[in-house]
C-alpha cells in the first residue's frame, strides 16, 4: 500500500486542517490520554523589528486548530516546543512565543511551552562518533507533530518537515550540522530517525521564495499538506513549489538510509490535485560572476570589496551578520571604488589574494584561515556569533564609511513590506 499524503485547500479553521488530517488518517496512532508535542517553525525573533511573519513562521492559527483537534481526541497533555535562533543576544524562543500569540494559547488551552534551547537532551550517534543532542521533550512525547512552513532555503533549496526538525537540536548540534567536513543536508537528515514524527503537517497558507527568513518574498497559497509519512509530506510539498524530489539532497540521504523511494508515483495524494497547486519558487540568491558580492553589487557598480557567496557551513548564528555586512557595504558606496577588503564567513572560506585586508566574521572562519598567506592584514571579529556592534566596528576599521541606520532602515522595510497588501493577514499569527 502506498503512503498517503493529503493536499487540501485552506478555507476555514479548524475544518480545513481537520479534513487534511482525516484524508491521510493522520491521527491513527493517537489514543486518548497520550501526550502530544507540536513542533512549529519559529526560526528566530527580532524585538526591534519583528520579522514579517508570512511564510517565515508556522501560522499560529493552524497551531491553534491542531490543539482544538487534539483535545477533541481526548489529548490534554499538549506541549509546543521550539529552539529558535537568537538573532539578538538573549532574544530567542520565548520572545517568539510572546510575539506570535503562543502565550495566549498557553493561557487559553493549558498547553505547555518549551524552549528546546533550555531543555535537557539525549545524545544519538549518527556518523563516525559524531552525535546529535536532541531535546528530551521531543524524544519522550507519545505523539510528535511536525509543523513546518512551505518555504525555500538558500542552502538546502527547500525547508520542510525534515529540515524543521533541526529546531529540536541543542545549539552545539545545530552548529555541528554546519561542520566544514560534514554535509549540512546529510547531518540533519538523521534527526527524523530519532524523533520519529507521527504526523507531518506542512503549513502552506503562505509560501516563501528565497527563504528561509524575511529577506525572501511570501505568496498566499492556501494549502495544507499532511501525512504520517515524513518523507511523503516533504515530497509533495517540494513539488508544489516546483522542485523534483530527486533534486533535494537531504531527501536522497533520508530515502537511501531508510529504503524509501523518491518517486512521486510511490505516494498516493488525496484531496486536491497536486498539478492544480504548483507554483515554482526560486531558492537561490544571485552573486556577481567573480563572486565578489551579491547581485546588487553589480547593479550598483560597487567595486573593491569581496563578499564570497555563503556556503552550507554558515550557521544560523552568523547568517544575519553576513547579510548585515552586505547591507552596510552598500551603504558605504558613494559612486567611487570601495576599499579592497574581503569579508569571510562560515567555516571553510579561504581568503583570496589581491585584498589589502581580510575581515573574518566569527571564531570558525578565523580558525579556518590561520596561516593563510593571502591574508595581508587580518581583522578578526571574534564571537560565536560576534555582536552586530562588532561587525559595524570591523567595517569602519577597514575603511568603510558605513551607515548603521541603513541596516535599521532595511530591517524596518522588511518588517513592514506586506503592510496593507491584500491577503496578508497578521491575524494568522495571533491567538
């Protein structure tokens, strides 16, 4: 018998989600009195300019619908768990819970909110002595519900159910997945082996292009994809935004290890016809031909600096800083060549000849370039990750006349870019 994946159009809460779950028999393993854990995607939070939520976060409305449905099935021990990235020091999961209405869900339904970053963990070996440390609540629950968003990702093409489980890892294990000698997609493809999601629900009310953060563009899509089969849910979701399953590396790792097919014909789709809901979305950001910076550099005529394109070793801690550096360099451009400075990030970039100074953002890239003869004058920005203030200071010391307000202005514009746009309803992210 083929694994079943449901695809329904979102029209009404909680009826649409209930239909999707019933079509795939999603609660067949649930019994009254069991404990259930819901793992949404609450990737990070910024208190100053909270991200525009569309396509970035699991909609709070669907999470509330799931709580209602669980209670209808006699489940009262319900936990919501996430391990958000601290975009700013001290601002993580708890801030996201507050800003997205989860504290209201806690009061209204008596659910328990857990920050996986604060949890005790259990270690699981997955490769040559390397271990993934997973929050105990994710391991010990009776019924794990994985609730990702339908979005693309600049490192992995798509970020769906398998990728969403990375939020169950302790911080050190998240960083391990970005190891210079291990493949990101290989590493996190193992998490489902240990967490064992009972039900995966892909929230496609909004879909995100060039994600996984607010830099991308969200589209109203109004679909829900669900399955008891974690790979099946991801395969159908990927196809709905234009990606062949065989082109997603972590699908291949998971499928090969578990003996699962990536052939779409190996899965039964119930509900809506998949072909009627396909909208291809881009995942990649363009860079200059000589890899000296993002496509915006070429459009603006910026010459001088080098910002090589990020790779899979750039972890979530430093990625906001890399984007910040891009924006600040552009703010320094006044129509004349900028200083010959290369800015490196991640864990394996190597400084190239021809630059007067080399800025290295974070401890990892500093270590990777020890002894590199191409580094004439190093500017080492220490930290894991460094502070945003340190990034600004390093750019100024390298000769860039940066305007800090440019980044704040960019952040504000990103936070407000959907304001007043039809179909972009912030009530989806409140309770």
